[in-house]
């Protein structure tokens, strides 16, 4: 007998996140008393800077415990508009900014608001999982454009153009990129912008890692290019730059009033608004002193160099040096096992959690994502363990 007591058909194609799977497996081992070093989750290990916490405490003490406007508080939205001017040279109005429950919800409302079933979305592959599954949840089809190691994990704009069909509605750009750490050059962004204009595409530009860039790299926003503001939805947030992942504050920004109107209606019928006092904390983060961001970036840079240096000394493993974010995408193809097997092997044999690259799309197969958001000391220890476990594996082969 058939029953209606089951999930919707669309959920049959929505897997559990490959990141959470590793997180949970690592948690189980920890419960059994194993010492696990987590290089899996993309979560800065720093405490949120004190002045931000104080602002949220003050907000609570002042009674900011109610719903805010669906759009978020005017003061936070103004702070974001000012930040876009200050950091990115972009002219946005407070009314272009929607405060969301983390950047993830910004991605979700943007895709829900803009995509119909059957619409096609061009997504970098490998990339942040939400782009794939937020599209799936609304019945849109994702079409991957590859980020390949031989191209430094950079976008080849011609690859994007080849995939455009009459059904293509949106193209996603993410720079700095999770999981590869690559950064889009101004020329690449210009080429993508030209494609978007030629084929009348909406651009979703996820810039959450904009502050985490290294060496002489520069972050450019695609919205700053000629004719792009009206067709771009910017995704920003405080999680990564200010170590506020648990506060759940992000932003969807667009100068296109119709986009904002559609996105806010999705937000209204899902979460209503973001947390009131967390919004006040985020405002202090954006308006306050920015040296905390630089201090953390300097720490990440040291860890980046450590991972790059150590991984490339291990026979069987290699990686190119990430230019941004806090991930190294390590090539494990010489080991002769799949990335899922490698992730399991290092977790169980070395007590080091790393995410299989295929969790970020099929072009990630053969890689492990190493998040250098853990402490320098823990990363050093993890690199020793990875070196020993790799040598032991190769010796047995
Ligand atoms: C590219 C990218 N966008 C968005 C997010 C989510 O950020 P938030 O914590 O603000 O939801 C992440 C988190 O890892 C990410 O890597």
C-alpha cells in the first residue's frame, strides 16, 4: 500500500552535507575518547572580538529583544551600505540591503526569489554546496563550470559561455573561493560580466571571504564593473571576517528594487527577520575598529604558509598555494584511493578531519579540503600526523 507519510520527491535528491558527515564522524570518535584535530569545518577558531560581544550584551540590556523590520535594522543596513562604499568603492543605499540569517540564507532567498523550476544556474565546481542544493530545492538545474587545478582553480570565462542556453538565468561567482582558495582577477570578472550582459543573466556574487586575501592579491567586486550593479546580488556576512559564525548574520544586497522586493518576501515567510541583538553586534563589527580583522588575517596567512609548505613535502600529496579564504585544496590522486576513502583513512588512522573534495562537486574528486581555521599548533600536529599516516599507507601499498 502506498503511503503519503513520506518526504517530498525533491528531497530524494538532496543529500546530507558532506561537511556535516565528517563533522559528525569526528564527533563520534571524540566521544570514544580519540584525539581529533578538526581541519574540516570552515570556522575560525578565534573568539568574537570583545567590542562586538559588548555591543550585543548592551543591546540585550537595552531591551532589543523584539522582532526587527523584516529587512533588518536601519542602522545595520546603513552600516553595510557605508562598508560597501569604504571597502569596495560601491554606491549602495541602505534600502538595497537585506539582513539575513547568515550568508547561507542570503544565497537561499536569492535563489528562491529569482529562479523558477527548469531555469539553469551556472555554478563553479568545486564550490560551496549551498549553490547546488538551494537551486535543487526550487527545481532549478545547476550546470557546472569547472575550476581546475591546472588553471590554478581559476575560472575560464569561455567555459562559462559554452554552457549558456536559452534557459540560463543566473551565474554564480565566488571569490575568494571555497574550497580552492582561488581569487578572480579583474579581467576574469570583466569577462564574466560581459557574458552576463550579453545573455541577460543575473549574477550572484558571494564575497563572504573578501577580507581573507594574501600576498599581493586584490579583491574586486563584479558589481563595481560597468552595467553590473542592476543585475548583481551581492552576498556578504560577518561570519568569516569577524569570527561570528554562530551569530548567524549575513546580507543580500542588490540595487535592483524588484530583486529586493522578491527576496524580502521569501525572508518574510521563512524566518521573519534575523536575530535582533546579533544584528546590533554585527553593526559594531562593521562600524568598529577593523584591526581585529587584520590580526586574524595575519594568523591565517601564517597557517596557510605552514599547510602549503608541509603538504608539499609529503610524498603522494601536493597543493597549490591558496590566494584567499582559509582552505587548501590538497591533491591526493597519487595515493590511489578516492577522496572519500582518504578522508576516512586520515580521520580514523591519523585523527585528522578533512573534507572529501567531491563533497563540493564532481570536479573536486581526488582532493581533500584542508581548513586552516584551526590553531597553528593544532595544524602543525595535524601535518605531522598526516605525514606519518601517508608514509605508512604508501609503505603498505
Ligand atoms: C562561500 C561561502 N558562502 C557562504 C557561507 C556561509 O556563511 P554564513 O556562516 O554567513 O552563513 C560559507 C561558509 O562556509 C561559504 O564558504
